[in-house]
C-alpha cells in the first residue's frame, strides 16, 4: 500500500486501522470466555476477506481464544474454500473488509461470485455472524460485509449475532462483536461426539506481539528525507530512510509502515482563528490547540460535521443533499473541500467541545515499504508522493505526506509501527519468476522485492514494468534499476513514460506489446504483482492481462475467467492497490 496520491483531495491511505486490535485480545476476551472444557469442542470456521491483512489478523486473534468457548477454530482465506464446502459448515464467522467503491477484496471475489449465482447451495445448516470493516468517509461503507451478511441469510443460514460495521474508531465495536459472536455461536449446531479428541492448542496471536504497535508506536529517527523527483515534475516524490535501532521491530518485503502524523500547526491556527477560539480551551485534559494538532482529523468533513454546518448556516443546497443522501451530488460538492473551507465559506462557529465532538480521530497512514530488511539492517525505507493541490482559493496538503516532507527533518523522530501484508510477498520458492507492475510510487514494494531477491541470491527471473509522466523528472530509482539490470538481478525492464511522445504510453501498453512473452512467463509459473492506483491503472492492467491470456492462450471468455481464478487462488496474482 503506497501513498494515495491519486489527485483525490481527501484520499490519503487509511487502510490499516485495525493493526494492533488484538494486541489486548487475550486479556479482553478471555475474561468474557465460556467454561467449556478443552475436550469435546465444536468446530468453528473463520473466513477472512482482506486486501491488506487486517481481517486475517483479527481472525488470528479469535483463533487464539476460541478454545475458551469450547470451539476449535480454523482460519481460512476465502480463496481457500470452495462453494460446495459451505453447506457442510455449521458455525461460520466472516470478517471482511470493503475495497474500492464497495467492492469485495481480491481474495473474496471468487467465492462471492459463486455465492451470488442462482444455483448457490442452501445453507439452512449454518449459523453465522459477520464483522464488516470499512470507513464512513467513503461511499458504500462496509458494503462487502453487509453483502455477506444479507446473502448468507437469504440462503437460509441463521444469524446468531448481529453484524457489526467498524469505522475508523473500531475497537469498542469490534470487541463487542467478538464476544457476542463467540457467545452466540458456541452452543449451535450438532453436539460434539462423546470422547472426541481435545481441541488442538490454539494459535497464539499474542506470542509474537511486538512491543510497539498502534497504541504504542516506536519513536523512530528519520535518517534521510530526500526529494528524488525532478525539479520540473508535476509531483514531489520523497525517499525516506528511517532507523529501527532499539525497536526490536521486524518486517518483510511487502509489508506496510504506519506513520503517526500531526496536523499542520498553521492549519490549526487558521481553524482556531475562524472559530474565534484561543486554543487554550481544555479538551480531555489538554489544550485545544494541542488536541487539534495531534488527536483530531481537522481536514476530512464527517457526516455529523456537515449536518451541523447545514443547520447553522441554513445552506439549503447542502441540507437537501444530506437529507436526500444524494451521494453523487455530495461527492461533487465535497471535492476539494476541507473542514476549514466550510468554516470560512459558511461563516459558522463552534465551541471547543462542540467542534471536537464533530471530528473523528486522526488516523495513522500506511505506506508500502520500499526496502528489504535483508539489505538494510535496522532500517526501513519509504517512497511517498507529497499530496498538494489548490482548491477554493487555498493550498491544501496531505496530512501525513506533507507532515513528513515539510516538518520532519533528518534526525527528527516520528511514531511508526508495522502492518504485515502476508498476501503480498515474494515467492517462497526463489526459483519462481516474478512480474511486477508498479508505475509511479507503485514501485515501492518492488524496490523491496528486488533488494530481497538480490540479498537472498534468488535464481528466479524478475521483470519490472515501471513508468510515469516524463523520464527526465519522474524516473525515480533510475540508477538502482540500471544497476540491477547490469548485474542480472533485473531480467527484463519495460518503461512507459506517458508524456514523452505524442501518443501516451502506459504500463498496460507495454504489457500488450510483450503479450506473448508475458503469457509464456505465466505458463512457466510466474507470479504477477500490481501496485498503485486502483481507480484506473489497476483496472486497465487487469483487463490487459485478461486480453493477453485470451489472445496468447487461445482462451474464450470462460477460459480466461478460469485462468484468472486459478492465478488468484494460487496467490500468483496479487495486488497492493489504493
């Protein structure tokens, strides 16, 4: 997961909220556990649908305490189960995130598609509950989890605990769901056979718990803060090197690093001035000015904030859109508007408590790691595009990206912690070839992959598709890439700089031009990775990949679908898109 610089004014990455949720799960949930003995336990299946690993982490936490409810839990990726297996399951917990515009995460697509067919099996034997992960600032909040909940019920399954939809401030709701779901499901279904074998020792989610996490980030020193894009580039791309000395933290290539950001002090001053507040007002034991800098998100307008603005200002247009829940009109209206824009334009004021009650908490931002720990001991590197744009006669900046770029210098400290992304890894078999598609800052994890392959002496071939607008200003890591080519680490390189010629060329253009060879790599077991923009690039790359399979594999539509599904289920087509 790289930074979300998609020219979307309020779209910095916020996909790692649940990291650390189960850091205290053993303590919290054991206290609410049942009295069932370890023997004669009942099987429980937990399915997770995830794009970045959060749902899987929650599932691991449930596995670790299921035995205390008389349950033997099995945690499965949704790609690892077939539709015909579902009727055999008596107890099922679903944990599913929502990806993109209300879509299923990649690993849930195949099972979900089968479940929505007219001939999907009936599930009268099943008892279930769903935890949905989402973000209220996006349309179709928690839609994937909602869809699972409704479809299972339609097919006759029995809901034993109400679905819980988790927003950014998730912990209390997620805790309640876990307790409710386990309590509700533990006595359902057929009774265990007498003399059944004791439950297997549950996996421990706490045994590998890092000392530093979301609740307690590590204060890391920034070693390098260096702009690597050219002076004439349309964007500022910065390379960061951060020290992990003394942290005991470890990571794998493909993981994400969470940055704990702070709001711009100048923006805090502007907000206070237009609200007519001094900043000395007390909020939960600290000055309002400090709280607005480090605790609250003062950029993204929340629903309650918009409701309050509409009421105070008497703005009929805003009130009408909110009342009608006109998402298309609201999205257009909100485009490029921050909290301060409403305060200034609508001339509304709030008291300190009233204002902070309308805001949500400032969230960590997750970025794809662009280094291998095997190549850089006690260091982690990031490649981030600073989000900057002009809107409503004011300069706007990304919270985390510009906090790092402008206000965290070398030797300054920043709070960090890791979020594993187990699905996005180099192949364990180092002889396997890999194909990497990562334009712009999407190259971040692939720099890590290439460092990893070099450090481990992997013999598998490596093919990189990279590009941006102009080679002169946007060819980041050029020297490293050329060195990998020269040394043989990078077997094949295809570049696509869209503005360097009359006809625009993109990474998918290069894929199509190399279609026959790309398909040959896939036939030889290559893993296909994509990182970058989900809205346009990833969709175009996906379609191009399907076209290549159809043309060079001589497949019809059904054959292409089967081929793609096989790639996904075997974890040979994985994406880190945003």
